[in-house]
C-alpha cells in the first residue's frame, strides 16, 4: 500500500507522467475473479477520482449447434455473467468505488 501511495504522489508532482483515473476490470467466469476485484478495489481507492468499468468475457471458439440450443447456451452464459458482474459491482460499491458496467463479450 505504501508503494502505491508513493506512486500516486509522484504522479501529481510530475506533469509528464499521465494520471490514471479509469480502470478496465475484465471479469471471467473463474474462481479467482474475486481476487481481481479486491486488487482493483485497492488500486481504485489509491487513485483520486477513479472509475472502474467492468467487461465480462468468456473465451469461446465457434461451436456449430442448432439455433435453439445456441440460444439456450448463450442465455445460460449471460445469466452466469450477470451474477458475477452484480457480485463484483456490489463489492466495489461497498468499498466506495465508482463503478459502471460496460459490456459482456462471448467469443474469441
């Protein structure tokens, strides 16, 4: 935490170093996504006026399937993603972080 605070103070002292205020949090459907959210909370709280944008993504190769099966497949992926995104947004907001959902992406 001290190292992050030092960097933040250096950013304000040197105008040639760009100031970070927007953070893109890319979430996936894995068990470690909460660690990533906690890391972003620490990062965002160390930066003045920061805002986190959430992108939920699932890496998929194209899969040939029937249209009805495909619709159900993606519906389940969206539901799973919605739960993960809502959980992340709640954690971020409870930590006092300004957050906005950006989008969901399925594919390569």
